[in-house]
């Protein structure tokens, strides 16, 4: 990949693994998953609830990720970078969960779909950042 993670361009761990195994093919994986799951879930009466549950579970897993990887992040990426990426994740998940709740309460599929899009943007941008030593 040839770049060092920064707070504005963190590398999600699963993208690092996909890049190592598939080369540039990893760029198509997340959008494909987004469109397939979106098409599958769109007609569900519980679309908003599904988005809320998935976002909440991923947020919990993200907290666990940071708790376990924090020392590595400070050692290899620096304390400032690790803290800023953690703050980005907190804000991002707060936006997704808030949008999902608002979409459910207003019964707005468009707001729920926006929450779903932001969730996948968060996953592709900064969720579960690679905080270890770069190869």
C-alpha cells in the first residue's frame, strides 16, 4: 500500500488483509457488499432496526478493538494519531446510531438508508484501524 496511516487516512485492518491477499481487488469488496446487502434489506419492514443493531454491534466491537490495540497504536502510530482515529470512530458511530434512531422514529426509509451508507463509509474509512507496526 506504500503509505503511513494518518488520522485522515487510517487503514482499516480488514482492508490491509484484503490488499495483501487480493491486490487492488480489495477496492471492490466493500461497495459490492454494501449494494448487495442494501438491495436485500431495503424491502424489510425492520430495515432501520437492522441498521441500528448492526451499527451498535460494530461500535461495541470497535471499542473492544481499541481497548486491545491501544498500546500498539501508541507505540507504532503515535499517541496523537491513535487518539484522533478513536475520536473519529466515536463521532462516526454516534452519527450512524443517531441517524438510525431518527430514521426509525420518523419512519423515514431515506434517513435509515443514509445511516446505512454512513455505516459503510465508516467501515471503509476508519473502523478497526491497523494500529500495529507497518510491514
